[in-house]
C-alpha cells in the first residue's frame, strides 16, 4: 500500500542523530524550560528571519497565545472581530473563538485555495482588529495590497504557518510576513516532532515576552502570576528532535517540490484538476505540505484509489462554519468553500515517497 504519509520512514532518515540527542536529554535530568528549547528558538528565529520565537505546546496554542497576548497588551478586546479564511483547518477558528473573539470568514481563491485578498476589505468593520492568513497546503499567501489594507485599518496580520514552514513570499519566509505567526510541529507537518509541539514567531518583543509568560501559567517569576495564563510549554525532548530536523527542512521541502513537479507534469486526466503553480521546482512560495487535486466525482475517485492501495485524505471535508461545534454559524453560506470541500483530494506526498510509488500514483490516476 502507498501510505498517505510514512512517518516511520521520514524519521528513519534522522534516527541516529535524533536518538543521540534524546539520550542526552534523558540523562541530563532537565526536561522543561531548559537550554535545548532556547537553542531551538534561536535556530528557528534565525531560519525564519525574525527577532523572537517562543516554543509552545502545539500549533493551536501558538495561535491562541498570539491572540491572548494581544488581549493582555490591550491591542484586541473581547468581542472584536478577526478575519479568517472560511476553508481553513478548524484550529485557526478555535484560536479566535476561544479568546472571546468573532471569526469573520472570507472565501478562498479557487486557484490557490488561499484566502481571496480582494474579498477582505468588504468584511472590515470598526470591530475588526486582525486578519489571520493561513498559508494553506504549504503555499504562502501575501501581497502588498494586504499589507497596505492592514496598515490603513490598523489591523494586525497573524499568520497561521502550521503548514508552510520554509515557504517564502518575495524572498521573505512565512512567519516573518505579518505581525506574528503560529507554527505547528505536529508529527505529520513538514517539520514534525515526535508528539505535539508548536512555536510563535514575531518581531514584537513585548508580544513575545507576554506570550512566553502566558504559556508558563502567566508567571515570569516562580509563583508570581502576572496573568491568568496556561500551561503550554515545548519540552526539551521535542526541542532536540526539531533542532535536528530543522537543519534538513529546506532539503526535505525541495524533495517535496520534486514529487509535486512530477505529479504536475505527468497526471493527465480530464476529470482531474491539478493545482496551478509556475516553476514548481524553483518556486519557494510553495512547500507542498499537501498536494491537493480537484475532481467532481471526488468520493468515487478516492474509493478507486483506495481499491488500488493508494491512501488519500481530504483537507477538509467539512468547513468550520458547517461543523456542529459552530452551530451558530451553520446558517452561513460560503459557496466556493463548500464546493471545494466536496471536490478536493490530497495525494500522497513526502520527501521519502519512492519514485516507483509516485509513478504508480500517476498511472492509477491516469487510468481512472
Ligand atoms: C495543524 C494545524 C494547526 C494546529 O496545529 P496543532 O499542532 O495540531 O495544534 C493549525 N492550523 C493549521 C492550518 C493546521 O494545519
């Protein structure tokens, strides 16, 4: 069977190096708030090109903490609105609603699956305080118009960079395009830990310090609590895993580009619509966390692939506003988002996908 993602094989590539580092942590007796996390934060900051990063427990927390940090700093208040793409993973929306803020959904562009920047301005009200962009499927989304729009309306740009570590827009890495960004190192992400992990990046030293404090029970000094914080710490073991894998991130992303490029050049089936991108191999705007095709008979195609031992997934079958968890938004209608959710299908893609496997996926798809 061709797995959607073979994590065992991915991590086997770095096994010796990572195991040695893990043993060092094991033997050190120091597991939280230590030098390994600091080292990873410094390396990540250098890699992204930002002043500050803060390791946290997971990707959802990274986004929650950015918004909570802005609330503590008085930039955003309970009941304010945050613009977010309607077709994102639910975590982006949860981070907003968990903070007592209102998500304002914007439709994606059908070609890129990313938020349609031209549809943001009409959604801005006196309550809008931030725009959360999501570099969906690994493709960076940004524009000078977006930056100007945010400046003109005094809005923070928050990046959900869970899927796009290493992607660039105009030579600037995602995570350094807006005011603050959240990262996820969930095992299946391009840079994956051996469990949950996440980080925040920003050039705002006050925000970084606030988030660092919030993530540690709101405490800067032991047993002195400045905020009603939470426990959202990155641990030393995950930090050494990430430190090791970060060194290989560009190389891994480049291998993903090669797989995507092969799919783009060789999948030929009138019923299948491929993602559109120019110069796939050189194009740093996309790190191909997911390779998402479209097909009107998506469920049938997925079943056909399953029968042919090719595992696929749908990211995502039900948009947040149609989830039971958001029954208050179920009446809303976003036709592009809803249509995409019925047509999209994610093919296997990773740095360890074998050439024979890639060829098989192409052949089976072309025979469909
Ligand atoms: C994975 C993901 C998250 C959440 O990350 P976790 O580490 O699972 O909490 C948030 N946003 C997007 C777009 C994601 O893909």
